[in-house]
C-alpha cells in the first residue's frame, strides 16, 4: 500500500502555461519529491569527509606510539581533503542545481563529470575557503583568551582585540556568502576564476536581503542539529550521515541560483540578443507536432476491486 495515497489513479495533469507556484511552496514540493535523493547526496558529502576523519583518527590512535607514521598519514590525508574539498562541493552543487531547476540528474554520473570538469577552478576556491576557515577558527580561539588575560591582568588594551574579533567574524560571514555563489557559478557559467570571485563579491552585496535570509535559515537549521548532537551524540552521528547538510545545501542553491540567473546568466544572453535556455516560455515559434493536453485530459480512476479486467495476450 503506498505511503502517500494510490499510484493507480492519475489526475488531469498540469497545463504547460499554468502559473508557477510561489518559491516557498515550490521549495517544499521539490523537497518532497527529492527527499530520498537528498539523503543520497548527504551520504556522498559524508563520504567526502573520509580523508579528514582519517587524519583525526591517525592523531588519536597513532599519535603517542607512532608519532612519525601519524604525522605522515595526517599530512597526506589533510592534503587529499584540501585538494578535493572544492571539486566535491562543486559536484554536489551541480546536483542540487539540477534539483532546483527540476532537470533530470543521475547522481554518480553528474558527480563524476562535474568533479573532473570543475577541478581547475573549484580546487583553488576550496583552498581559499579552507584557508579562511582555518584563520577564522584560530581567531575565535585566540582572541577571547587574549581579551580574558588582559582583563585579568588589568593592563587594558582589550578593545583592540575586540575589533579584531569583529573583523574576523565579518570576514567569515562575507566569505561564506561569497561561497554560496562561487561554486554555483563554476558549474553554471564559463567565467574565468577571477570573474567568479568578482561576481561572488558583487552578488553577496546586490542580493543582501536574500543572502541574509539564507544565512539565518541555514544557521538556525544547523544550530538545531548541533544542539541535538550535544544531547544525543550517538544518535545524531547517524543522522548527520543521512540528512541535514544536503538539506541546507539545497536551501542555499534554491535561494541563490535565481540571483545568478538574474544578474549573470540572463544579461549575458540579452547582450547577445538571445533568450536564456533556462527561462520558461510557452511560444515555440513553429507548429507543434503534438499538443500538450496537460490540465485537460480526463482523470484516470483505479478499477474497483473484485472485478476482473480483460486479459490481452
């Protein structure tokens, strides 16, 4: 028995010129259809973290008795993770973009082709992101301790480190929002790496409202899961493997891709006197061999149980 109703009946279809649903409703409609695919995507993301996990385990289990081996394994695994971080994100972003545009997508095929095709640009972008993350994490660890030490000693001067802390936090937010657009433009355009960075910075300012909404929603969702992890660590370790990261990624792509389409893709085609292939329009400029009957065909009802149908051999 189907979980959400019967698959034996069919409605009247959807007319091709029917009004598009509001983004809020369309988001949850796509989410419902792609829910199990998002779980697969989340698993792919989790697998991409294996080098990082291996580096941590090397330090924990080999650090005391096999220091040299632990150091070599840690460095190698961290290098593998750093080099593949950007291409992994680009490949996942391409899949989530297909979900957003409701285009057909074979996960592993799309992932493999995008990973290889975007490597040249996605790898340096990933390295920049990791460098910024490392710097911000160091600042978050060091500055509060310096401030606390200055307060305890009564020497003053902690105001300078408060400023550095705020600058670090602002830098982290800015780079994070730029990353929303960087990987999307890598998999959606043929722009050079320099122009991808410039456009990412410009879009992070032009679409400030959308960016702040996306950032807050993402932070709230991830914060909820982090909070649950503190109380239910063993259960949530399993949950993290299957769900939240891909869901947040889909939210980011769904909100940010229309901005790229509006400010980058559509103007490019407009300058060439062409129409973007991703823009929806109903006129084809020629005779259609078949006419779309969506919204007009008669609904198909399931046969009543107990009555045998005709057998066609």
